[in-house]
C-alpha cells in the first residue's frame, strides 16, 4: 500500500492556533521542527484514517504537548520497522509511542509513561489448545516487525515466526488460517476485529501479557527534547487534557480487560468483606463493652493497689537512703539537675548553721555555696566533671572562732540512659587533721634534722682528722720530700671531699628551681646509659630497655637526668658481674612512669623505710645523700618516687612524672657522646 503525499501531515493547525496559547507556551519556544515517526496502521493509537489524515490517540497526545510546550512537530507515518530504523539513523527525532523494555532501554531514552500497554494472544474462536505463551511452542505465530512481542517470544525454540508490516496483516493471516496465533497489542487487535466485524471468528486467550509503560522514545543524545516532552506530559495530565483524550479514544468501545475486571471484583470483595467485618466488629463490641468495662475497672483497682505499694516501697527506699547517708562519717548533700537540694544527711545538717530545713532549696542560696564553688557544681551537673579531694577555707564568725579547712568532692549522678540527673557532694572539716599533719611533719623534720646533723658531724670529722694529723706532722717532716708530696696530694683531696659534701648538702637543703618542659624519655635514658657505659662495661652487665619513642614527660630534664644517674649508679653497685639492668617507660593514666630494675641483693623492709633519709646508705664508702636529693628533685617536679624490693630478689625504683599535654613539641635534645 503506497502512502499519498497528503498523508504526511504537519501540525500546521497547531502552529496556527499557538498564538491563542501564548501565555502557556511562552515567547522562547524552539523554532526547530521536531520530526516524530509513528506506525501508519496501529489503530487506535496512530493510523491513517479514511479521510487520509494521520490520527489516533498518540497524535492527539503529541498535539496537546505541542500546545503546552511550543514545540513544532511534524508527524512522519511509516511502518513500525521503518520507524525504528529512521530513529536510529537520525532521520526522525522521536517515535511517538513505544512500549518500554529492558533491551530497548539500552538503545533509547524513554519519556515519562502516559499509558500502560499490554500484549495478547489472538487465536481462532474454535481453538481449544492454546491458552498461554508456552502453548505456542511448535506453532506458527504471526508478529509485526519490530514489535515488543518479538522479545517476549524469544524463549520459544520450536515455534515458527511469520513477520508482517502491520498488525492488520498479521490478523488477516490468522483469519486465513495461515498461522496458528497472532501475538500483538490487545487494543489494536480488537480495533481491527471490530472494524472488520470478525469478533466472532477470533478470541483473545490468557491474561494480558507484559503490561508495561508506554511513551515517547528518543536517542540518548536527544535528552533535551525529552525533557520538554516530559514537561508537556506533566502539564496535560495536570490540566485534564490527557483525561479527555484518553476518554475520547478508549472510553466508548474498548471493553475492560480481564485485569481491570479482576481489580473491580477484588475491590468489591474488599469493600464487602470490610463491611461485614465492620458489622461483626460493632456487634461484638456492643456485646463485649460491658464485660470490658468490668474488666478494666478491676484492672484499674489492681493498678491502684500496685501503685500504692510502689509508693510505699519508694518512701521506704528514700528513708533507707537517708539512713544510709546519716550513718556515714562524711557530710553528704545531693542535688537535682536544677541545683536544688534533694537530700542532706544528719552529719551535714549538724555541722552547718541551719536556721531552717534546706531540702528543696537552691544550692546557691545556702551556706554550702560559701565554701564549695558554685562553678564546680555547675560543671558537674552540666558536663559530668568529677572533682575529688578539693580543699577550701571557710570562716564564719558567729559559728567558728577561726578559719576552717574543708575538704570536699563532687560527683555527677547518671541515669541508666547516661543523662546527668544530679550531683552528690561530700565534705569534711579537716582543720584538726591538717594541724596534726603539720605537727607530725615538724616532728619528722626535726628528727631528720637530728639525723642530718649526726651525719654531717660524722662525714666532716673524718677528713678534718686527716687534715689535722697531716698538719701536726708538718713541723717534724717538712724537710722530707716524700712527706711534702704526700701532704700535697692528701690534704687537697680531703678538702675536695669536704667541698663535695657541702655542695650535696646545699642541693639537698635548697634544690634549684625546676624548669619543666616536654622531653623524650627514651632520649634522656639513652644519654644516661652512654654516660655510664664504662661502669656498665666494667661489670659486664646486660642492659634491657623498653623505651617507646612516643613516651614523653613534663619536668626539668636536667634534674630528672641527675635522678636517673643516681638510680642507675645505685643499681650498678647493687649487682654482681653479668647482672641484668632493665629500664622501662610507659604511660599510666595522667602520669609518665620510668622504672629502673636490677637483679642485685635487694633490700629488707627496714632498709626500705629509711632509703630516702639523708646520710642513710648501705654502701661502704657512700655518703647517703643521692636518693635524698633524688627524692627532693622528683617532688619539685610534681612527681613521685617509690621503691619495690625484697632481699635477694633485686630492686625496682619507680619514678612517676606528669604526662605532657598532646600537641606540645619538645625542644630538648640530649648529647649521648
């Protein structure tokens, strides 16, 4: 069938009417004519009517999109197979109606769907053996070239496919009994049958095949055009134009599909079932209402009894907490999140000058705020900060004759969810305790001073006696050259010994002020070992170190170096030849720990108690000031020094120094040579 030139219709009418829709289209419409291909014989979607005009559902939809977007569209009718080739070659810009499939989506870009299309199996009315796609195996099947049915039936291996240019030709082959079945669009097939009045000879079997979205297709490079088409589809659906077009073409003569009938029946069944259930529910509810009210009343009564029991238990628990707080040695106060006092124990109430009960009063308005800082309480409630063993001074003339020393701690209270719900404050008056500590410290200082004086007298007497003896012999042996040489060697030596002793005493009595800085423990220890390498080598000692490079301390490095030299020398002197010297460094909470361990003879408990006393030594020629000075130096650097030892099992000296803050760089270097 040849197509007259008048069948190629341009949307001249649309262009003539477009000024009437200038408000909707806008002044910036694309002047380019868009060529849109379509099937010339695919009613009611697109076909050449009896008057020779190109018409159909798709034509009306594209014309409406043209009006909404301002696109100038030229329709190009041809066979479906030709339309696909024209799109792929670029002869046309779009195909106005194509069913979506995965394989097609790899080749083309699809617009937003505006219809749902499905395929059907058409057979002769007397055919009783074909009901579904699998029944087509081994049969002759008519298909339109390029139709989606070709993809749907690809799995059939024994079937014979007869392709035609249009679905009308395929249906004619079925009427002529040249094929066993035709697979194509359900709506188009029904249209051809009705037009030829052949409904009684052909039937559709099975359910609708592959109901799928249906829309405009373009090549991937033409997505800008697709965006305009999507805009037009959305607008005609919004303003009701699409509904009118759909009703025009499908609302009068196309019978509802089986799927639609099933849906209608399904929804009717749902409504009917729901109505029955509602009726039964109302009937059951009316019957059960009285019984439910009675049951609920009994439950409420039981709940009330349980609530009263819980309240009684809660009251007993509060009383128990109060008794527990009252029985403690310290004074306790608990606060809620708003800083109101919830509990206060008897000891606190007896100590504080309270004219009225402070329970439920705000902390800031009570006498507690005079010696416990308000900002620390707020930090505990807001951030969960813990303050332990803090001290403050409090003086109240009408209550106390002199200033009191208060030691307090603040702990946040956490709920199971982790939320801060309050705080606990405990405090004690430690004035007498502090005085007792000062008294003990004075007595200990006097005792140490006495020992120090005895040690000084002992240490000074020996060199003085030597000097005195040599001096008394000078008149008698001055002419003796050997005596003069001996005198010139020994007297300066004894004087130097006295000078060293005085220097050590000065270091012990008044150590130099420390200048703390961040330094590497590993570098410091290595420099000490290099310095003492000759003594270590002399005894053939084995040295074992565990000194991570990332362990740092915050102290005066020169003073700590002096401490480590004393500790390592003591360890060397305490060990036998080929002994093991171990030095370790590590972090423990907020402190940097350095351990110097030897496998020497060790110390007993009595020696451990006196190890840091001045002039106490276990060495034959020792003075006994090394560890005393080390103790003073570590203490001046805010650190601690401890000893762990047992007779016959060696000794470990443990030095704890402040751990530096992260991010502070060290500028201290140690010369190992």
